[in-house]
C-alpha cells in the first residue's frame, strides 16, 4: 500500500465518521426518517449482515490467500532477518 493509498483510506474513514456522527447528514437516519415506520433499524442491520457474509463468501479465496501470505511472511520474518541469495554468504 503506497502512501497515497493510505492517505485516501484515512480520509475516507474520517469522512465516514463525520457522516455517522452528524444526524443531519447520516444516510441511515435520513433513510429511516424518510421511510418512517415501514423500515425499522433492524431491517437495515440484517441486510448489512447478510451482505457482509455474502462478500466474505464470494471473496473467500482472495481473503484466505492474503491471510496465509501475511501469516507466512510474519513467521519467516521471525526466523530469518533477510531472505535472498546474498544472505547465504
């Protein structure tokens, strides 16, 4: 992840926190205010949970690859300071 990607992620997180902190611009509260008693907060919570589970299932191969890669990199870094042909000599 480059510095620009990290900066974008931080800015997106801060904007999301602002959106959720201020009731006037909170998209969930605006949605619930507009649709009133037809949609309850738990409806949105269940929908979000189902979508999160679906995303994990669809992206399972990539997530397992990334998790395994990070695990083995951390294990290798514990035992070897440098990995490469030059470190043998």
